[in-house]
C-alpha cells in the first residue's frame, strides 16, 4: 500500500518511461532524487516494479496493473480542484461594487464587458461611504474602488488607475497655460468634491507644503455635479485628468496643468479573501482590471 501520495506522479513517470533517468527528466528532478523515490516505492509497494530483461527494464505484473490504474487516475487528479468553467450567460445573481462616479469611469470598459458576456448578472453600483472598508470585510459589498490604502488582514487590492491632477474651468475664464501660475490659481475661488477630499487631499497637501491655501467656496457630494458650475468660468476644480477628459467630451471647458507639483491619484480595486478563489469573482476582477 502506498502511504505517500506525493509519490504517485513519480511512480507514474517511472512506469511510463521504464527508465530512472528519463523519469527524472520528465519530472524535472535529479536522477538521484528519482532513484530515492524509486527505492521508497519498491519498499512501500513490496514489489520490484521493474526487472531488467536483456538491456532494458520490463514491468512486473503488479507494476503493469498499477500503470493501467494510474493512466486513468492521473488525468483526473490533474483536474482535481480546478473550478468548472463559468457559464456566464446563465449566471443570475447580484454583485455589489462601491465607488464614486469618478472611480466608475476607470472601469467603464470592464463593466460594459460584464454586461455583454453575463447579461443576467445584476451589477449594483453604490456610492462610497465612510464605512466602505467595513462593508467589504463583512460581505455587504463584493468589490470596492477607493484611493484609501488599507492594510487590514484579509483584504486584497490591485491598482486600477494612476492619474495626474489638472485644473478645470469654463471657457470664459481668461486663464491660459501661459498665465496660469500658483498665484493666479490662488486668486480664484475653488470647488471640490467633498467626499473624495477626505481621502484624496493631494492638492491641499501640496499647497500646504508651499505654505499656501486655496479658497474653497463650493463643496459638492459627487463629481457628476461639477458641470453646471463650470459654465461661467468663475470656479476652478482640481480633478484627475481622466475625469477632465470625460468632461471635455461634453462641455466647453479649459484643462490646464497645475502650476505646482501634486502627487498623482491612485485608485485601487479591493476585494476580500473570501472571494479570492471564487471563479465568478476572479472573472469579474479580471474584467474590471483589464
């Protein structure tokens, strides 16, 4: 009786090749290591397994029986634990993703792919909250997009986007790339996205290092509410370039590089370890990240 199941592959290689050297090469082992496995196999199975006939080895009757069994068993073992293929068209369930309206822009293509390939899957997108990491840990949401860096046990993450900040204002504003300086930036009134600023205060951090502070006169709960306040060119919004490019497709705006250095925005996709081995969540994650 074979007590060490790790030796099954070695046994199958030996009985298939009928040669220690070739079996070792097949298993990417040294010949001495395979010789030790062969010796152990003969002891545990109480059979010589191979006997020399003329200038080659022949299988014993017991080895011939074992090889026939292993020829059927090994292909099955090679697929043991491998998830069954997903039938995407038949999946009917709801998956929850939390993120701001800005975050969703970075995974727009992935969401469209999910909608196309899994038409019966309901992807529910909810706004971020102050306890969004806790919601992910407790299982209330499946995925989370945020700029927050959290190292708690059980959390996995991958970077979705890295984006520089730019200034956005209306066409009526007289600012240009040539006359846009830190001083002219500070002379204007500013609007900001209130929730994001709690975790993405890159602009204010950069100004603080210069001993400066901007005058914020409008705080909005979402990025999507910014457009109506760009028309007259009175306000400046400092936003990631990806969002600025999105606005530029629909509105007459100016996009100006910030006249001072700001750390780029990094957006992460988070998921919990409970979903790490889920075939569905692996596919969803790949769609959102690619």
